[in-house]
C-alpha cells in the first residue's frame, strides 16, 4: 500500500501540510509520498484519481484502488493514515 499527499508548497495551507508531513514521519517512522499537482507526474496522477481539491491524501492499494481519502485543510489524525501504511 501507499499513501500520497497531493499539495502545493506555495499556498495558504502549504506550511501546515509541510509540518503535518514532517511530524507524521517523526512520530511514526513512516513516510507519506508528497506530490505537486503542477508537475507532469502530479497532473497525470490528479487526472487519474480525480483530485481537484488540495491538499488531498489518498491511501492506495497495491492494485491502485483508492482505499481511503482525506480532502481539504482538515488534515487527518496520524493514526488514521498510519493504518494504511
């Protein structure tokens, strides 16, 4: 499984997401992939998973299916995300 966070660093919520990702890794020892929607890879990922709101965190199964998602500036609890890793 993999967990991906799609967000823009230069945005109103950028600092909050950056701190959340850093604190998540520090507390759990696991890393959430981060993806910029303005890159070529990010754009194709957003199109494939219909991501239109940032930040968005997706938990993906080994087959690429979306198992859980969190959208918007209300970031999930670490326990909710670490379950999928």
